[in-house]
């Protein structure tokens, strides 16, 4: 764990009311960050991630309360601690998180959905799902698709069924997995788009300094080699998907169930 | 206008009320509960397609049905893939295009009830005069209150016709429990037959008592929401 100093005022002095320790690891191209905030007094704190984008932990499919973009706001109880965890496709930087604001608590904070009604519709609908629970079927009620060939990407690896990026493994919940026989392609496409973006940044460097900075962002030259290999795999997979899609489209356009006839026969 | 029809528990006739009220209000009925899954309808996108972003809400409205219908999704996979939080915007888009929406919401207290309640300008609770139905409905009423959606009517459904005195005192007692006016809908074989055939009762028997009662209920609800 890396301890960072307490909150820094604009004049550079620090006030050791709250302290933020952090740890960062990287696995399979995903960076995982843990932040651990302690304080002598009960406070509301804001933490800013230096990694962008942030994949926050999810509860019942929506980001847990407190996350907005790359910022997290939460409460540290007096003489207690607050744990913050998230993931990011961006490479690790140090420090990965910083404490950017703190406010001593005046009164008990609660996060019922009644209070979120003042936060606008989006926050209310998310709070409703969090507090009332999602009504969808459990993961194992949805049958797995039959796999076609080993070189196409496995959709069991697509972790998120919403339209957003896959979330990190930290936090209380990793959210819902994709449905098995109706795979959600958005997480896979999103990951490819991210890799294309990274490749474009690497290929538009103007000088050696920029190149070194870009390589550091990705996580070193080995990570760049990995990226190159992954991009080649992406090209192959997309080509196979396109061919298979065309075949299915052709088959679908030629098929029609004679429902009216069948209904008369039963 | 968006009206959410819900109940404390299933089996009280919520879907029949939703369907017939939508017919009287000239509204699109959104099937949030599989209640209209066996109504005849053309192929096309359904609520799961809308909630996964594959179809725009208006594309999923079937106007060729006796009552304009946004049908429920029917697959487990679709239910897992759907984003429930997208329902509120989807219903508002249908209201913008068509003017009025009736949501047939599931019964109970989960977010598949909470979100339709939040989307509605008002709600209507269907109960039967049995202890479990009313006890469960009271919990749903509290949920609506917490979400801030006013209760426009309680529909006491499929009542028999005992003496008038008993009816009045039961109706008053329910009205004061729920804090909303109560409409009684008697049991009706005509209504049940029409529903089984996938039609609103006003289309098959416009002068029968059930049709008259739904007409009155619709005007009352419109009046209370205007």
C-alpha cells in the first residue's frame, strides 16, 4: 500500500484529517486500483482517479452509488475507513487516485431513493434498481450458446450486459453477465474500440519524448507488443463474424414459418 | 398522460383492467408483465428490444392490435440483456408520440414495479376483496408513495354483488385505508370472454355493464389527472 499525504490545500500545506492509501495492479491489460481512506473524524470525501476511463463496481447492473465519471464521493466514518475499488483499461499511473476534497459530516448521511429523487431522474432510476432489486432471471436460468469454433471470441467473456464497458472486479458486485444465447456484443466492440484508440495514439507520436510517454501510458514496450498481437486477433475475429453474419442473413431472408397453415392443422 | 396499473399480488385481474382502460383512454398499453404475451400480434420488436437499445420505443408499438400495444419481451436471455432503467425514457417517448400510455406493471415491490411507478404520472391499484390481496396492495401503495407517484384509483375487481349496505361500508373502508377513491368492477363473463379472445370488452359488447363501467372509470381517471 502506498500512503499518500492528507488533503493538500492550495497553498501546499496539508491537513492530516483524512489519509488515502492505495494499491494498483495490472492483469490482462486491465488495471485494478484499491483506495483505502481513513480519517479521525467522520467526513465526506471526494476521490479522483488519474486513470481514465473508470470501470466502477456495479450493484445490480448500475454503478454503485458515489461514482460519477472518474470521481467518487463517499463517507468515511469517524475513526473508521472507506474502501474504494475500481478498474480501468488505462495503464497504471502513480498515484492512481488522489483525495481532492473533504467535508466534515454535520449530520447522518443516508442514501435512500427518496433522497435521490432530488438528484434527478437518472439517479432515481438507478437508486430504485439498487434498493428494490433487479427482477431479471438469474444468470444460470439462461442457457449457454453452443460454441462454433475455437478461434472466434467466446461471448462468455463479455461480463457486462448493459451498453457500457465491462466493470472491474473490485467493489461489492461485478454486475450481471451477458445472456448466454443472445450475446451482448457491446463490451467486445468497446474493447476493440479502446485498442484502436490506443494504437492511434501510439502511431501519431511526433518525437521520441512523445513516443516514450505513449509507451509508458500503455504499460511498457511489452504491452505494445501484446497490443499488436491483439489487434491482429481482432481483425481475424471481426472478419469471421462478418462472414457468419452474412450467411445467417441470407438464411434468414429465405425462411418463413407458415404459421397460418400450421395453426389450421392442429 | 402515463398511467401505471399495478397490484400487490398477481391474479387479481390487473391486465384485464389495464387493457380495457387503455382502450377507453385511446392509449398505448405497455406490457411490462407478460400479461398480454398470448395476444395475437405481428412479429416485430418488443420491450426487451427497446430496453437493450435494439429498437426505438415507437418502433415497438403495434398499432394493428385492437388496443395499440408495446408487447413484453418473452425470452429469459432478453430479460437478462435488458436494461431495466431504460424503461422510464422509453415510456416517455411513447407518450410523446401517442399522447397516452397505460403501463401494465407487474405486481409486487421489486424494481420492475418501482420503475413503472416512477414513470407514471399516477397509478391505479387493482385489488380483490381478500385479505392477502389487500395486504399486499397496501405495501405497493407505500412504495408508490415513497416514489412520489399519486394513487388515482383503487379498483376493487371481480366483486360479487351482496347487499348494497355491505358494499358501501367495504368500499369506504378500502378508500380510507388506501387514501384514494375506489371503483368496484363486478365479475363479468362477457369481459372474461373478450379478454380471452384478445379484445377490449367495448369492441365486442359496447353496451354491457362492464363496458359502461370502464368508460366511467376512464373518464374519472382523466378528470383526476387533468
